[in-house]
C-alpha cells in the first residue's frame, strides 16, 4: 500500500508542477484533466502527508523518551506518543478507504425513476412524497433538479415520475436509494383506522454521454404528441411531448415537461442512454447476481430495502439494520445520515473483500 502511496505522492507533485506551467490554461482539455486528477488525488495526498508526519512524531517522541530524565517531561512525551499512535491507526484506515477502487460513475449526474408498486392510490401518494423528499435533499446539496416525466393522479399522487439531478457526486450518494421502499400508515380515506402497507420502487441511474452508449437511430421510433395527464406540474399544453421506443429492448421513454419539442427529445434520449447503460451494467455484474439485484422491482414486499412507519415515526434501512426515529425530518429530505451509513457499510464490505484477496 505504501509503495503505491509514494507513487501517488510523486505523481501529485508532478501534476502540480504541470498546472503551474505557463500556458496550461490555454489548453482547456489538458487543464480540465489535470484539475480532475488534482481533485481526486488531493484527499489521498493530504492524508498520507499527515500519516508520515504522525509516524515521524512517534519516532521523535521515542528518541526523546530515551534521553529525558525529568518525570513530568516523560509523562508529556508519553501522552504525545500515545496520541500519535492512535492517529497513525486512524490514518491507516482512512488511507485504505481512499485507495479502494472508485466507482467510475460516482461523479456523474443521475436519473431517478420512482414507480408506485403495491397499494394503489396510497402507493401513488407515497411516490409523490418520495419525489419531494429527493427534491429537498438535492436542494440541500445545491444540486439542480429537472423533471422529465410523470404520470399524476387527481388526488396529488404519482403513478411514476422520472427526473434528473445534476450535481457533483450525485450518483456517489444517491445510488444507495435504488430498491423497494415500503410505507406503513393509516390512509386518510381509511375510516377504520387500519394501517395499510404500500410500496414504491426507486431506480437511480448515472447519466451517460453519447460516447458511453451507442444508439442506432434505425432502432428508435420517435412519436410526437400532446402531453397527457391530469394537468398538474408535469404537463404542458403544446404538441411537444416526445415518446421514444427502443425496438431491440422494448424500452419506452416519454418526456413531456418542456414546452420545446427539441428539449423533450434531448431529455428522452438522455433517459434512454441511461437505461441502456444500466442494462449493460447489470449484464457485467451477472456473475455477482447475489450482490446486485435489479433496481426496478415488482413492488413486492420481500424486495424492500427500507420501511417508513408513520405511526411509530421511524425509518428502518434493512440492508444495514439502521433505525431512525425522525421520520418527519427524513420525509423533508434529511437523509444524509442514512446515506453516510450506507457508504460506511459499503466501504467496510469492500475492505473485507480486499483483505480476502
């Protein structure tokens, strides 16, 4: 590990020298590449430099202890030595995590699909609430949200909704939201006060560029029509809605939120690229099928990743056995604690796997 860290430190210093060369800013492609590399390496280099300093502090304290006769000074040196040893252990774990293979999609924008599963209108209402949850979370991260399509029902619910979130590192955080979410509560229409259980499915896909996915135009049927729906926030009133049908896979994409046909078409193709890319990712991970389940499920409760229990005010993530009693805050977009716990669990699993190899 430390040979690799030494190589990265040398590369970081070389790269910083390159960035300081006159005229480098006149080559936008090279400048962007260097800045991206600098951003990726900086946390590793900073931690490694602190690690080396802490190791040096240990050596200095040990050397001084051998020569020091004053007991008060010896106690102080022992405290410094103990603190430096603890810090070295902490930094070793930090460096192991920083050196884990990075998901190449982590820095990308995301496309999110939410679909109502079991539970009828109650599931559609929960889908709409989850859409608002992710909008609020995106706002807290200073990310931009663009609605692509939704199928609303008259009481404020959504049978399905697709939207884009644009922001640095969006996929690295939101990818843990993929799966089946279950809600338990008493619907307003329930006169007997019985708790109903409903489900929705959430799929989070990285946005991909043209170069990542090749689409043969002959495989696409494009239809233009007037937007449909209940007349809510998702629908405009012009003949600008676009439907793409990818005939080899049967994937159908519908975009209707923009007044411009060109804009809807661009969104629809972005959605299609993301779906095709996600299909390819699933094929690549077939050998690890037990570790990767399809993001879009059937809404069956056995596939759940998280439960939102309104009577008890709790949210439970079943993958990591985490239960939080702050449902109101979570439904308002405060999901960072859940995401951080998922990231930590993912990193721990990867470290175990790395130790086995």
